[in-house]
DNA sequence: AAACAGGCCTAAA
DNA sequence: TTTAGGCCTGTT
C-alpha cells in the first residue's frame, strides 16, 4: 500500500478507549500485541496498528475503513455505564474494572465464523485456528514489512470440503463453519438483514446454522450484528451470575445495552481472578 | 493418565 | 423440557 493512502488518525482520548482491554476482553481474536504497547490487526481487509501516546489513542491504517464506527466511538459509554451502577456492589466493580472497553462493531461474517470456532475451546487455540484460517484462505496484506491476512469471505469458504479445513485443526467445528459459509454465500442467511431485524428474530435465524446455538448466536448478534441488547451466557458468565446475582436475575434490567454489561461482567470474571468464585 | 476447554448435536426420558 | 454422552484437538 502506498504512503498516499496510509492514514494516521486520532481515535479517542485514552480514558475512553483502552486498546488492551478492548482487544483482550474476549470479544475478538485477531488483534495481537506487538510488544511496543500497540496492537496490530486486520479488519475490512485493511491492516492497522493502534497505540496510545500522550493520552490519546491513535490508529495507523493501511487505507480507508470505517474505523470510528468499528471502535463504536459515537457511543457514550460513560452514560451507558452509569445505568449499570447500583445494581449491586459487584456490578460496580465490573464496570470500574472494564472501563475503557469498547464493544467493537466487527464484520458480521467474521464474528459469526470465529465464535463458531470458539466453542469448547480456549483463547490461544481459537486465535491459532483463526490465524490459520486467514493465512490459508484470506488475502495477503502487507503492513510494516510483514504479511498479514484478511478474513476469508463466506463465498471463498462455501465451496470447500471439511478435509480442506484439516490444516486448521479445528476438529468437529469444520462442518459447522462450512454450513454457515454456505448459508451466507447462498443468501439463505442474510446477515445484513438480520442486523436490521429485532434481536430475537436474528437469534433464531442464526441458530438455524448447524453448530450455532444460543451462546454463539448471542455473540454473533452482539459483536457482529450490532444487537447491543444481546446477552450471551457462557460458562464464565454462568459462574459469575450464579455467584453474584440473584437466582431469578433478569439481564433485561440492563436495558438496550445489556451486551456491554455482559462484557464488563465477563471480563471481570475472567481477569478479576478465581477469588471471585470461591 | 485423565480431565477439561468461552458449545452443540442427538437420543432418550 | 431437561439430561447424558460424544465430539476434534491441545494443554495441564
């Protein structure tokens, strides 16, 4: 990519966007720390680096892409978070701990596909599988002297057979990914339309994909389709809810941005330590 | 060695 | 409607 199309942009004040928390809170799998306090990744087929300097977060991208939307910078997280306070002392801790997280508006197909691969897996292995998927079937993107890869489209994956995915070592999830790719490529699963539909309808449509249940559909809804009221519950969330919320607790009390509350709870449960669950 | 990992599927009560 | 067992692969 030529220097002419490269853009370095100011993203946000450092207290509004914490790259480390945002990229490592569990919502995405492709951004990696580069050792200099920055993160490098690919979205929209475009490579970028994000770092903090002098109290601001900057982005150096390989070309134009909707980065402000990607980082959800038009949303007032402070205002939303205030609505979560007072639910319980534990919830206050979650909000404080997660301050700086922004829910990325990831590409729809990537979100669906990566969370299919995430099931019953740990994060390092998920990241490995996703990187092998991109290296094998994505487009190469040169960036600062190294070769990165875009996320492969559903159209590229749809014609493949499970054996073609063997190098990924994703096990029994291979046919799940291919079913999803085919449904999307053939237009039977219209992710753009589902993004505009109501959360529940979208959830039910996603669950028609083999290997997509309540949790994976919830993650696709929240992280890819922009359904911010989605509240996916995995084992960590189940533990946190059981330990710190009433048995009949209804996440709907968190309102139309319940998904952010979910992320705060999840991130605190995972990073806050096992001592939360003794 | 055996259990477990950020689920889901199928079969069977 | 809920429950048990199995599933690829990798790590502890």
